[in-house]
């Protein structure tokens, strides 16, 4: 998958439960190499999604470093992750922020899923914000080539995964031998 995600706003007519028609504008996320490809892929995805006429009203680059689907979740949350590094030369703390899109049912589950994603991170980090997005669905790019099959399987595995419950406190069981001075 490429690292560029585009948020596409799509306007279309939807029939509700009572039979009335409603005009909706909903955002979707698509993985593409350019705005042109994003528009083309969004048109293909929406043609399969709705039989009604639709219009792509806006396309913008989305600022997500990673997308993480989870099983039995229906909403997408934006998690802000702040990576903390210490600059040895200046002796100051340096913070770098990135955003992840995490699938969950509520904010607490989004927080737990974010912890699950970050559990193997070696450096220090914090999660200063998690907010629900209006994104309806995510369409990653898979070319169907032999190498891409593995990526598709990996994406589907992630989507089918269920996060473990984080431990209340991590206990470090590593033992270090002290050097004996001669």
C-alpha cells in the first residue's frame, strides 16, 4: 500500500427506512498515488456501493501515518500519538506527533486498540487525543499482483484481529549483569 491517503467527500441520494429520499455528503478514505487516481478509485468504489447517482465534491490529502482495522467495530477514530525523544546534544526533550486511524466502537475501545498497536514500540510515547471521525469506510489499494496478495491477507488479518486487553502495569523482568571493574 502507498502511504498517501485521500479523504473524498461523496454526495449522493439515500433512501431511508420510511421510503423517503435524503441527500447525504459522507467522507471516505482511499489509498492512491494522486488526486486523479483517488477520484477514479472512489468512483469505482461508489459505483459498487450505490446504484444512485453520486458526485465527488472534495478530495484532500489525509494526514494518517497508519490505518488499523479491527474486527466487530463500525466507527473510525483518529488517534494522535506523540513520540518522545531526548536530544543528547541540547539535553532537551523533542516531541513528534503522528495520527493513526483506528477502528473501534467507542473512545475507550479506540484507546485500547491504539495501545495494542503501540505495544511493541521501543521508544516513549503518549496518546494526547482520540476523536471520532465522520469517515464511513476505508478503501486500501491492492493491485492483485502476486506480491500484493500478501498485503491483502495482512490487511484482512488485521481487520479480523481482536486486541488483547492491556495490562494495568508493565513489569520489566529483564536482568542485567553488572560489569566487574578490575
